[in-house]
């Protein structure tokens, strides 16, 4: 659990529940249809690690990947 | 109109309109889940019920074997009444939904928040001196109907008429096709008037937005498409959120600990709202089996309907520990209250906003309230579950 984290929203799976945006607004943004994308290149600042995991575990479509680099 | 025989064998003969299911479906779902991931009844001309989160999800994701053209399980199979995109399958579904999605993003619905706050306070003003009220009839019922009327650009004072149509389409219409068709026809005539008026006097509301929409070939939508989407927005946006707000207040009325905690720790509100949505998910959808397949090892045959119970999925203890407890600070809660897959509720962000505002304003004005021991809580039957009568008592305003 020591490496850096990166997040990625699978666009085929995301259905726009927007749970991630609500739980971790610093890490996710929504497009005009309300579907989520990771902010920037998806790098997770260390202070937001918990929020990244929280967003991932609350996505009903299991569309968020958290990659440990 | 047919009256249904009482159920004696839930596993082989379930009926979601049985009064015991209406009163308290949770123990029934537990029994069915223990029996099989999918159960079947001969009622409703044949219908399956997936009982686990996994089985519900598989069916929701499988648009090849399961069609959305009928989204309510009824005694009969009336002609399909298209209400795109909820009744659309791929490939028609995506463009129809993309017309509506931008109107219901979190940012878009946030603009409506002051309006909803004002509606809530106006309603509370109406009964706060009385020391008690029927929450369902005086509060939760009126919030979503007035909000969606405002968005559509139709008079809020027509609310009673909308509520009547919804009751006829989603409850009485399950067992009586003529009531269903009559309500659909009345709605069509109503909306046709509003559409005609806007042809001469364009507005900036949702009806005009749909009328001005263009498909990928630059063509306006056929009137039938506009009518269908309007029907969907009016029907789906009202008794669903009415039910969700009512259920949340029902829980808070009988759970002083949660009420006090929410007032002391308002930052818990978003988590609590998601938990109310999980535990009291109001909406059960339906699918029609188009091709033979298998779900959870159970054979699924065409010609049957599927009662797609997102509320039952949300009570699956293998996904949600202590599934039958309401835990307002539940950390992991990937619930399916707004559906799963391509048909995720288009109004989910609006519903969340309305629920949040309705509970916040209520707790500000009426922090201490309880169920009226002399009254009776009554629940709606069928497709959407929530309290239709919810008598409570509180201290009069000081």
C-alpha cells in the first residue's frame, strides 16, 4: 500500500451515478451527460488516497479502477 | 378487475401485490433468496423474480435476452406504450437518453435547489401549528410533483391531476387495463395542448427543449417521442421521490438516535441519504424475456416478465453486511436504488437533491417528531414502494 495511486474510470461501465464525484470531487469530473472521468491523468495525491478507495467501493457499476504504481 | 388469491407458497407463487408484500416485503425476499437466486410465479402470465444482487445485475446488464419495452409487471400485457428512453432497448436507447441527460446533471439540478427549499418551507408552514400531520399527504407527496411541474413548464396547480394519473398507471393499472389506457390517453391530450401552445409561444422549459431537440440527422423528434419522454418524466419523477422522502422520514420518526445524530452531524447527510436510498429503495422495474437463457443456474424462458427488484438487491447480505439495518454512516454502499446498467435513472441527481433538501428543511423546522400511535402507516402497492399515509406528532412551533 506504499506506492502511488492512479485512478481510471472505465467509460464503457460508467452510467453516471455520480457517486464518485460526490465522494471525491477533487478526483473526478462529470461530462455534459453526467458521466464521470478522472481529473487530469488520474494521479491521486497522497492526502486523497482514502477518498479514491471510497469512490471505488461505492460505484454501483464497478467502473473505477484504482491502480497501485 | 381481478382480485388475486392470497399467496400460500411464496417461492413458487409470489405476488408483489399481495397485502403482506405491500406491508413488509423484506422477510419475504429473505425467504425467496434462501430458496433460489431466481424464483418464478405463474401469476401475471408468468414472471421471474431475481432475489440476489448478482442476479438482478446480470439481468439489468443483459439487453440481448431482456427487453425494456414493458417496464411494469401487470396482470395482462397491454400494447407497448413507448416512453423513451426507459422503454427503449439498444440501439435506440442511447440517443434518446442523451437528449435528457444534460438536463439532469448535478450542476443542472442544483439550479432548482432554492425552488425546492421554498416549496418545502411553504408546505411546513401549512401544518407546523397543528402539532402533527400526515407526512405523506401534506409534505412528501407535494415536493417532487411541484419540482417536476416547474421543470416541465406546466402549472404546479395541476399536481393533483398528475398524482391521479400516476396512481392509475402504476397501481390500479396493474390489475385493470382500461384504467391504465384511460390515464395514458388523458395525459396525451394534456401534453398535446401544451405542445401546441409552445409551437406559437416558445418557452425555455423542458417541453420546449424536447420539441427543439434534433436527432443525428438534424430532424426534430416525432410528436410521439416528445409525448413519450414527457410521460416518462412526469410519471417517473413523482411518486418515486415522494416514496423515498416519506420512507426516510418514517425511519427518522421511529429512530430518535439517527435523527439526533443527523442534526448534530449534518456532514453525515449525503451518506445517510444513500443509506435511505439503499434500505428503502422505492422502485422495482421490469423486463420482458425475449430469448431463452439462464441466470444463476435457473432456466429463463421467453414470454415471461421479470420483476427487477432493485430494492431486493439492496437487501442482499452478501453485498451489504447487516443489510436489514439502517446504518446512516455506512461507508461502502454501492446500492442499486437507481438501477444498474444503461437504464440508470435519468433523474437520480434530481431525486437526491430533492430528498436532501426535504430532510434538511424538515429537521431544521421539526427536529423532534414521532409516529402517531393512534394512526396507521399505509404503503403503496406494486411497482413503487413508499408510505402513502404517515401520521406523526411533533411539538407545535414555538
